[in-house]
C-alpha cells in the first residue's frame, strides 16, 4: 500500500516537473491588425520530379504509349515472339518512323500477325498499374487497318497473370481512327499489366495506346488522379506554381520546358526525356519521360479547380546552372520572350486572339485570370539580371498588370544571393523567389529572417523550402516530425511578416514511393495509395487557417520567437470573425501558456484547437500508417478574454476563437 502511494507520488512529481515551471503569457492585439495577409500566402509548388506527373498526378497507366521513348519498345514486351528467328512464328512488331501527319509523333507500331498462334504486346505500366476492384478503365488507341482482319483482345492481368478484366476492339478503317473500349476490374492489384493480344491474320498500325481509370478528378476523361488532387484541394492553396523547378530550365536548352509543346491535342504534344531521369546516381530512372498529357492547359485548369492562383515559371534562356548552364545569346532571346507574351494571351486573351482561341478550343472560353509570371527558375549572376531586365520590359510594356517573379538564386544567403538581392532591389523587382533547403536548426534560427527585412524592397516568395534531416539531395532525408516542426516554427515568422512575405511553398510536392529521385517531399504515393507527411499537415494547418490580417502577438514586450522553444503568430479572419493563433512548442516539455486577447469585441467562451504532436521527433507517416501524425481537434474553454493553453511537448497548436 505504502509502496503504491510512493509510486503515485513520484509519478505526480515527475509530471509536475515535466510541465515547465515558467508560465508563458501571450497577448494578442485583436483590434489593431498589422498587415494584410495576401490570398496567395500559402501555396503549392509542383514539379515533375519523383514521377509526380507521368506515373503520378497524370492518371495514364500505360508507359510509352506512343513508342516515342528513346528506346521505342521501353515498357513493352512482345509475347510469343522470337525476335531473332527468321521464322516469325506468331507475329512481330516493327517500329515505323514516319512523316504521317495524321498519326501522333514520329513513331507508331506496325503489328503483323499470323492466324492461330496468338501474338501480343504487354505493357508494364509506370512501376506497374494500380487497378481497383469494380472500377471501370477506359482503353483507347489510334489504329489503322493495313491488311486482313486483326482483332485486339485487351486484358488487365495481375502479377501472376490472372485476368482481372478484358474487352476487345476490331480496327476496321484503313485510315487512322480512335477506338475505345471499357474494362471493369474484378480485383484490386497494385502491379497490374496490360496485355494487347492480336488475333487473326493481318497487319495493323497502332499508336497512343492508353488506359485511364474512370474515377479521375472530376471524372474528367484522361484526367488526373483523384486522390492526389484531393490532397491538394484539402490544403486550400493560395497559388499553384508550375511546372517547377529545374525542369523549367532543362539540363540543356533543348530539354527546357516549352509550354507551347504541351497544349493542343494530346497526340501532338512532343514527348521529351525528364531531366531528373539520371540526375542522381543514387536513384537513376532511365525510363522517366514527360508525355505532357499534363500540360499547361491542365495546370491552369487544376489551379482553377482547387481555387489557387496560377503561377507559371518560364525559361529565360538559361539552362540549369548546376548542369550545362547553356545561355541563349542576348540577341536571340526574342522567341523566349514571345513565349512569355503568348502565354499571357493563352491564359487571359480574348477568344478572338490566336492563343486565346486555342484555350477556348481546349474547352475554356473564360480567362484563367493569370496575374503572376515567373522569369527563370533558380538563376543567378549577371547573365540572369540582364535577361530579367529584357523580359520585364517586354512583359510590362504589353501587360503592365502582370506581376513578375524573379530569382535570387538557389541559396538564401552568400555571394550569389547578395548580388541578386541588391540588383533586383535596385531594379524595383516586385516579388523575389527565395529557396531554402537547410537543416531543421537553420529553420529555427531563421524564424526571424524577415523581422528586420527592408520594407522598401521587393516582396518575398519563399518559393521552395524544406528542412533536410541529413543534407540537401541526400537520399536518406526523411519527412520526419523534427523537420516539420522546424518548418512550422519558421512559418510563424513568415506569417508575422505578412506585409513583406506574399507567397510560400514547400518543395518538392510529390514522390512515387518506388520512383523518387529527391527526398523529402510533401506527399508520397504508390499506384493505389497516397498520404500526407507531417510536413503536409503543417502546410495544411497554416493554409486552412490563413486569416486575412496579421496581428501582433507578444510575450511581454517580446516577439514569441524561440524563447522557451516557443514560436507563435496570430491572425484575424474578417470573414469568419475569428482570432487564429498558431503556437509551436519545439521544447520537450509540456508548456502552460496564458492567452490574452486585447479587444473590445465580444469573445466566445468556446474555442477550438487543432493539435499536431508527437513526442518522437523521428516520427513519420507512411503508406501503411498515413495519418499517424495528423491534427486532432480539442475544445478550448475561455474565461472572458483569456484562456490557458497546455502546449504538448514537440507540438503545433492552432487555436480558433470567435470574436464579434
Ligand atoms: O525541388 C527540387 C529542386 O530544387 C528544384 O527543381 C530546384 O529549383 C531546386 O534546386
């Protein structure tokens, strides 16, 4: 009995000691907003890295559907064919490189079959095909009958070869024509394949062999993967930056992103290699190409769907400076500048204009309301500044309202940064794009980065950032709670400085669990499943609690910026009439905090808290445990205009309180 009491006493003593002795007081000036928060404040950075587009967001299941990969049969396997035998027993495929304007791309496949024996092509998908039981799959291809009568039997099979569903198509026309059919899957399989069997005797030409699930985002035919878009929509992002990232620049100029080649009919979009395919020896992906089925029209449409301002970034005539650093001579920049002007017309121009008409023909008569345009991605040095000047002059002359985003290089400090920051300030740049890939300690130490920032300089776009648990581009980086917590602390500093910070986005966004090159990433997925990392939930908590005006939040006379491991920011939401407070406790102690609202408004007695926490700084989410670390809602009782918060160790807490 005595032993039990002693034990209880010791446990209580331990718990008391864990609760920090000092009590923190946070006071918020609710009636004196200090800055307007831009609707764009928290957004999304999209780049086709880690199989984010083909094999990810773009729901096409067939790899190399048009035989345009550098090896034309990559992703395809012939069935029942001895390619080294002159006695081609059941059939064979020839790759034709043609000048036929009615087909897509330079190549198509010509299949010759001999009756009876059976000949087929199997497509392995992009790391397999994710197939769901009872789901309908839309098959399509372009085909042209050459000789005889060949019937195509299409089978979805699992890894063991068991048929999950089938259908057939008989190309009857001698001209290219699209044929479609639907397959219903009888089972769920993450690594399915598609068999195309050619039955009968004859010759048939085939191209653009395609398979899409019907449950795409908004059920759009040949659209985007619904679960992945939903994760983005749930963030309520203020903007969508696309298409990157270094992919904008290309390793060389030939492989830069050219938006005009990504719009119009899908079969006419010229496929190119993905610049991330063999960038890192530790994660080579030689089969990584860009089909551009997800192109600029689709990016604009996605932005609109999820309520995000579109933010395209264009090549400024400089290839990636970490790779070839090729430059377009200054007197040959015109086509690049024209691309920028034409893009604005494509997004906003009247349907009577050349590019506005294309937008309308693609199904969007109304303007996409483009307001922001990035000139170059992660450029640095005098070559950039001179190109930036020419682009800006041309764009502003024709479209004075377009806000231009410029680059201050790949690092948040140092010679390159200082040079660009000074030049761009002197040039009255509007918004500069800063990148921080740093360790978690840097994020904590730099949460006051903008407290003393020049209020007369350009506004800030924190365009790419992520805490690196090991080192930048290390394949061992983890999306763990330590990193996410440090980003949360840093983001309170961005929010406190909303008068200069106009936009921020974590990078990169997506990673296929088997196809990634770069880690950490915000959202991970495989062929069937997806999940948000702890970093995702931090981003989501900020973005869904954005508010409209920043408020002053002080502890005594000091900013809440690291003392006792606490970081805090506060906003007012004029639409919902709520005070929203974000407090990050990076210490390993529970901390008691008095929250006081200085206001003439009537404060509700009931608030609500969203708490994201883990005592384990190494904690991660995973495909099998996707929401292990995700916010929990807890009610909060107020006494008058004050409340006591108990902030768990290693936690982020968002408090919402009505005040009218
Ligand atoms: O986010 C990954 C890469 O990091 C981006 O493509 C580039 O802009 C930066 O270096």
